[in-house]
């Protein structure tokens, strides 16, 4: 099964909600066809279908004039999908250009939505850049529970399969479960995982990991970090110390700082981007758990507001459930339509 098909199936909650809303918006307000003149029917002849049956049975999809009232309802629908007020207004306004006052069907609105969403997402759809520097240091940040550890494991496995030598540093030394999970991924992918005793200094581990990676000529060093936002000052100091230590060995490190976000948190993902951009110089985003939410529109809001590269998205637990971000495939899956040939 292609990743698009898998994404479309697993984002059903988001696309179904949007789909139902669009149908209600158009069909609920579309002019009902004129009622036929009632004529007596023989007892053996089945009754004529009701309004729903006529709507479903018509060769042409029902249409509604795109006016101010419909645009306002469309904005509300997009906001409910967690696209955010500003982005929802922008998408609706762009959709109305050249279409205002015309009668539109649900398929036509969907096609226009896919076009507008993809247009917003296209500039940020970029894979994580690979540099000639060895080792290339990738710092991974995000709140606990966002899928940081799993994302590191999947990316490490994918880079290893692509011929890159990879090392992982289990820098969230306060969570034994995170360390164990990385070790499982490391064993699965044939990637070494550096660990330290629980509660030890993450910056010291980062220093030792970079020293070892340089000595062994490793292509990529991926460093996990803690995500305890309850005490932001401590986390800020911890990340700042990791950066200081890394830059003593390599002035350009880290070469990438990936922020992993959980799609199920909805609009809170915007707040997390704001916070982590202050804590660390975030260079790109990875969005996980799109299969567990009806709020996939938050990714559109993130692209529209911050313009940070979106490197990958995840729709499940398997290694191939994390893939490079494709704006057209995502837009089509979010809206619940097939890709145009």
C-alpha cells in the first residue's frame, strides 16, 4: 500500500469530519428540486424515493452559490479542523477568488481546497538537508510524549538503510523508558546507541557521543533530549548547556534541530513551536500521530504561520509510517479526495 493510501485511510477522522461538513454546507442549503406532481401509484409499484434518495440518485452533484454566508460557514468548518482563524480565513478568501457568486458542488470545493492548502504547504515541504560535515549532528527536541524517541529510531533506521552510518545518543537521561526504546530501535537498525546512567548530565553524554562519532567517522549523530516543559527554565538551561558543549567540539553543531510535534495536541502545537524556537534554533519540523486526530489542519496553520520546513509526517508505528512530507498528498488526504492525475 502506498503511503498516500495509508495516510488517507488513517486520516479518516479528519477527512470525514471535513467531508460531512462540506456536504451539509452544500446539500443542506442547496435548493431542493421541485417536488413532482403526485399521481396515484399501483400498490405493487415501489414508492418514489425521498429527498435524500433523489439527491444521491441525481446524475449531477448538488450545488450552492458561494456567497458571504457560505464563506463564513466554510471558515468555521476549517477552524474546526484546527486550521486556525487566520489560516482558515486566508484559505477561504483564496478559494473565493474567481469563484464568488458561482454555484459550486462538494467535489469542486474539495478540489479548490486541495489546491489552496497545497499552495500554502509547498514552500515548507523540504526533506532534512544532508551536509558533507562528518558527523552531521541532529538535535531532536519536543515535549515528552510527542513521539521524539520513535521518530529518532525511524529516521536512524531509514538513513542507515540509505547507506549512511548513524549513531544515536540517548540524551533524555531522566526517562529510562526513552533510553530502552532507543536501544530497541538501535538493535533493529544496526545503529549504536550511546547511553548514560539515569539522571546523569545530558550535555556530558552529548560531548562523549560527538567525540566518539568523530573518531569513528560516523555520518549522522542523532541526539535525543528531554522535553519537560513543566519547568521551562531548567529545560532551557539544559539545552543551552548541550549547545555549548557541542560547539566546543564543532562550531557549526548542531547542523539540524528537529522539533517533533504531536498532531493530537491541535493548536497547542503552535505554542510548542513558539517555545522551542526560543529554547533552541529549530530548523525543521516532524509531525507525528496524524492517524489519531481529527485536527490535521494544524499542520496547515504551522506552515502558514512559521514557514519552517516540514521534513516528515507520521501516521503509525511502523518504520514506513514516517515519510517525507508531500503537500499535495497531505492536502488530498486531509480533504478526503483522490490525487488528481
